[in-house]
C-alpha cells in the first residue's frame, strides 16, 4: 500500500497554527469513531506552571494550604534533580475540558497529548458512569473559585492558623467524605454561593436541635425523640435509641451535620473539603480504565494519522518509542518495578477487548460469549461507560492478558513463614488472579472500612467508630494522628474500635486513655 | 470544538503562598537546618540557598491506612519460574508483612525517611537573620573613603593632541566652512549670472570691459573659496577631564575575636552571625571586600576562617595584642587612603585590667582616625568589666563610628548595627 504522504508538519517544532490543524484532523477522526467529548480548552504552559498545577492536584484554582506548598517543593526538587520528568499533560474534568500542554514538548508530544487527553480522557469523563454520577463538569471550576474565596475570607476573619488546623483535620478524613451507596445531588456553584448563608443558619439550628438535650432541655421543649418533624430530621437519625440509628460511612458529612461545637463557617469548610473529595472520588476508582482508555485512543488515532499520511515516519517512530515507554510494565523483580502500571494494564485490556471482538479464538468464545465477535466500537463504549476498575477487571481481564503480563498471585500471611504462590497464568489460575486483581483495585479493600456507629448525645458526647477489619489487617500507625484530628472536629472524646467477625481486636482512643496505653 | 490558549505569559509563582505557608509551618525544623548550615559554611558563602531535610514522619498528612500484618493477596507481573503452590522466602528488609501504603515504594534511590527541598537564597538569609529585622541592605550608599578619579567632562578648545575629539573637530570645521563659503558663493553666483546675461546679449551691444571685469571677479571669488581652509586651529576640540571624587570600591573587614578558654562554641556561633551581618552589609556596598581574621588570647595571630571559628585555645586575654596586630596589618597591607576599613570585635569582656586603658589609647589615637566603623559586641549575660568601661569613653568620642553592645543571644546582634544603618539612611535623603 502506498500512501501519498502529505504531513501537516515535520520536525519537532510546533506552533499554534500547526497544532490547530492537527487538532482538526484528530477531531475529525474522533468524530468518525463517535467519541463523545466536551469542548476542549487547550492551554500551553511553562514548566513552572506545570509544577504549580501539580501542586494543586491539577485544580486550576485552589485554596491555600501548606500541604500544596509541600507538594510543590517535592515536585520541584525531584524535577530539578532529574529524578522525575513532569507529566507531559494534565487534564481536568470540567466543561470545557481543560488540558495543559507543556511548552517544552516536541511536536509529536503535543499531538500525542491532544489525542490522549483531549479525546481519550475527555470522552471518558463525559461517558463513564462514576463521573456522571459524582461530578458535575459544568460547575467544578466555579465551585473551586467559590471555595477559594470562601476560605480566604475565613482566613481573614478567623486567622490563617485556625483555618489551617481545620483543613488539616478535614484532609485527614477526606477519603471518608462519600456515601458510596447513595447518589449525591449534583453540586452547583451558583446555588452553593446563593444558599450558603441560609445553610449556615439552617445547619446551626439542626445541630442545636440535636444537642438540645444537653445538658438540660430548655423548658417547653419536649425531649428527643419524637418531637421532631421529619423536616427537622432529614436523615431520620433521631428515631430509635441510638444516634445515628444506622452506621455512617461518610465521616465528613456526619461531622458537618452533627459536630456539636463547630461554628457555621467551620461547617462550610468541612463541606468544601467533602465536596472536593467527592469530585476526586471517581478518579481514585478508575485509574486503570481511564488511562487505558486514553492510551487506546491515542494509539488508535496516531496510527490513523499515519495511515492517512498526515504525519511522517520520523514523528511516528518518535511516537512509538514514547508510547512503548508509557505502557511498559517492568516485572516484579526489576529494579524499576513499582507496582502494576495502570497505563499498561488498562491499555492491554482495551486492546484485548478489541481483539476479542475482531478475531475471537475458541478460548475467547468460552470466556466472553457475549462480546466475542461483536462490533468492537460498541463493546468498547459499553465497557468504558458502565464500569470502574474493580468491576472492569472482573469483567474483562482475559486469560490472554494474564498470560502476556505473566501475572501471578502471592498470598502474604503474617502467620505463615513463607509467601505462597497461589495462582499463576494457567487454566487453574486465571479466575483466581482475576478475582484477586479486581479486589486489589476495590476501594473497600484498599482503604480501611471505618464507620460512625454512635454519638453519645445523652451521655458524655463521645463519638464511637468501628473499623471493620478484614483478614486480620490492622490499622497503620497513622490512626492516632487521624483520630486526634477527628477529635478536634468533634470536640469530645473519640473512640475507634477494630472489629473482625464481631469480635473486638483493638481499641483506640483520643484523648489517650489508660486502657489503650496498656494495649499499645 | 477546541480553543487554544497561550497561558505562558500568565503569572508565575501561583504556589508562592502555599510555599510560604509550608515554610512557616516547619519554621523550627528549617531553622535548625539553617543554623547547622551557617555553622558549616564560610562567611563569604552565604549567598546561596540551602537544602533542607525534614523527617517525613513530622510532615506527613495522616489518613487511615492498613498497617503491616494480617493476610494479603498480591498480584504481580513478570512471573518467570514460579508454579502454583511454590513457597517463597519473605523478602528481607522493610515491612515483612508489607504494609499497604506505609513505608512507601522507595526503591528508587532516595530514601523516603526525609522530605528534602531547597530554600532559595532570600529564604535562607531570612532564616539566618530570623528575628533580627534585617534592614534592606541595598540602595543605601555609604559615605565612604573617597578617591579621585579622572572622568571625561565635556570639551575644551585647548588640550593635548592625544585628546583631540576628531568628530567634534570635524563638525566644527564643516560648520565653519559652510559659514565662510556662503557669502562668497552668493557673490560668485551673481557674477556668473551677470556674465551669462552679458554673453547672451547681441555682440554689438556687449560691453567687453564688463565681461573682462566679471571674469576677473569670478576668478577672484573662486580663489577665495579655495582658500578657505579644510580645518583650522580654532576648529579643534579636545576632550576634557575633570577630577571627580569617587567612593572607594574596596573594603577590608577585620574580624577580631577573643578565643581564650572562656569563649565557648556557642559564643563563637553568635559571633559568627555578628561578623556575617557586617560582611553582608559591606558586600552590598563595595565591589571587593577582603576579610582578615585576627584571633587572640594573650597574643594575637592572623588565621584563616576555619581556624578562627573552630580551633580552641586557652589562657588569659590581652585585647591590645589584637588591636596592635590590626594596626600593623593596616599599615602594611591596607593603607587607609585606599581601603575602607571596618573592624568587628567579639569577646566575652574579659581582659587584663591593666590592658584595657592601653586598648583605649590605641583606639583613640591610632585606629579610630583611620577606620570607617568599629563594632564591638560583648557576648555575656554578666556584668561588664574594665574593657567595656574603657570602650565607653571611646564611644563617647566617636559616637558616629563606634558601636558597642552587650548581647546574650543572636537576636541582639542587629541593634549593634542599627546606628550604622540608620545614619546611612538619613544621609541618603
């Protein structure tokens, strides 16, 4: 096949008009593949601006906090010493979808990044169910602006130190700011700002209501429960003897609504951290899928550009080298090994789904009767839209990918002297490996399961949490600093109980009590 | 739809506030590192940042995590020889059970125990002089020793040939030529026109005498034009030189320190900051600053910086020995007419009683007249001894140029120089 090669540009230098022409081509191809994307906003930035963007976890606007400064310093240090290259790209789940390109990138890199971020990630943000459920691309930037302004105001009114301490405490709990099984109401920045004053007042009455029994119910007010209207008790938490009546996994929400001593502005800040945690919640659960999807599309789109003669051989070779580096997966015994590479795993699975659709083997027909031989584009879209890492791997990790990556399963039990190889890439092992890898990406396995079980509203106001322990895996040492933060927010003693199979394995208290000193 | 935006011209340092917050929060840690750096570095080597390490455990942002222990399943890539059921020895080293995220994956060279970053030069100096209210060192010109420098100052009509300004002379000549030729040229033109008119006339009517006359006139005028000199002596211009007083660009700073047994390392560390501050100040004002270290107990010796701060001696104290040595060094190497002389002395106040008035005389009669500034610090929480009292009389005689102060810790250092800075500032206006 001879292609009439008319590259849009050659060499490694780029300018805006060249990028625009490449973008037009990529948009045309993406359209052909029916990739549904938000409009793109591509911003060219310098290295230092990229480090800034890194430091604020990719947020275009962020509130001020020392931890972002720490992040910036460590990125800067690593970059200057050459230990780390900066990511060539950073993309924000917003509408329009903001992607950053670094000015130092070569032409190939810019084109690759546009394909990867502006068409790959972008369509993932728009299509995946977790993002659709948990984030609102329309309003995130507005909300960030609101959050920054609000926190700056609080700093002025209440002092930087007070705000910093509060944020420290909230950050410690930010992974516990989501109700996993409840759908959130979408955040809207405008309303957020409009109703904020109302909410402050309202929240405070809520809390007052809850704590009214302590220490003495005011005259004329009937004691809890029973007197409350259902409007006054939106969570239905006041009924029954114990409060809350059901365990609460959303610690930040519980604090925001119930902590007795927080001032209204403090509740608002808890809310801001919670909302932002919610925004990042899908990203934490779709790393493999998101990167795999983006890699699949940059690979596909770049090859199409080449097939159509829009890029020359030089650029293509540079691309292939770069692509190979991104999806490289060092073995467990390599000095470069640092866990499974989500790019490599995700790319391998998506490529394999396409293969199963286009050219299924007997094995594929047995393992994937539903998708073997089906039109690949629809199948891929379905996989992208309806899964998160955990379920995606469970559903689509094929024996071939397991063989290609030579995955194996090790059981590490501290009661057994040796590690055991429980499964390898053979017929007996595929399912176990798939199962284990899937749960390795499950948030509920990656992070300890901790829930609020009781706030002693009639007693000493202490807060009790349960840690549901699994496979005898205890909490790490960081548990004390975290419950100290929790105690600061709550204002009264905090108890954390580790339980496994209904039995208490360990208790933690803050302020530290005699009992736990003995145990510790 | 795609929009391209060039953000590069946008403000940098978006993280500057966060960076400051971070530095503020870990002030104590950073201060400790900076102090170590100050003690380690040479006085002349303060003009760069410093790498700071803070233990990770002090800086971590805690979240709930799994600790080591229990049973875990791990899926890893790159199996080569393992078969199902194989037992593997637990990798030695950290973690045993392999705590989930704790300990981190730090197999990439750098250990994870330390959080390291670099302070910029400004940040570093700020920490060095934390609490010292460092004045703005720049832009305060010192009234200092003046040396005469010849500078070009305009042009003059006479001078030596080597200073001729060719362009200016040529320009003058050109102007003169134009000016002198103009009337002659006008007359010439008139004569030529008259001649032409005469020649156009009918030969019968032509006046031959007039033609001859006009021709002679034209010839005369042409000769006059030719006679105008291309350059004349009064065209010449010479560059002129003027004597201009110029602040001397070199200074020498004498660091004088008592190293008798009573001076502890802590005393010396405080003294080092004292010397450092003066050095930084001088460095802003002079192109070249030389340092001379003179240490003394009963006898004085000129030493290098290393020895000055870190070697130990014992014995009594005779301050005049150091002042004598300084005086000798000035005579020999730094004539007062060419150098700005500064002396900074640090001691714990001990001196032989008999020696103190010798010191005073030395200062008043020999040193002070030559010096720009003399700063003395007494690092002691105790009462003053004879040396202090003698110095007080010196200070009374040279209130502008002699500063003395008792200091207990590093925070007291800057006020020693306050006089120096203040005076310069008011002079500026």
